[in-house]
């Protein structure tokens, strides 16, 4: 079950990187949950998301380094939209 994404949120201006913890990403950019779900991150609300980076989470889900780079690029592109 997807958690509800708040309608109006203040989005961080900080650039998203593969070294960013998933929990921090969601806290600073709640709309990123949608993008993460689209690529198979069904566990963005799990306890490990507080400790895992985007790159570590991607590796657990079988993504390549190229996939991670594309994901980060997409997260930055969609940020605040």
C-alpha cells in the first residue's frame, strides 16, 4: 500500500545524489516517493530506508550503476514539479 503523498510540500533545493539516504530524500522531497515506486522501490517507508542511500537501495533491487545515475537524474528533474 502506497503512503499518501502530501499535496503541498516545501521541496529542498539541495541537489539529490546517489549518496543521499532514502529517508532524507523522502523527508526533503516527499514527491520523490512516486518516482521511487515507479522504478520498484516499494519499501521507501521501511525502517532500512533511514539508513540506506539511494545507491544501496538500488543495489538491493538489482539496479545497475547506470540505472542509479538515471534514477538520480530523474529525481532531480522531477523535484518540485
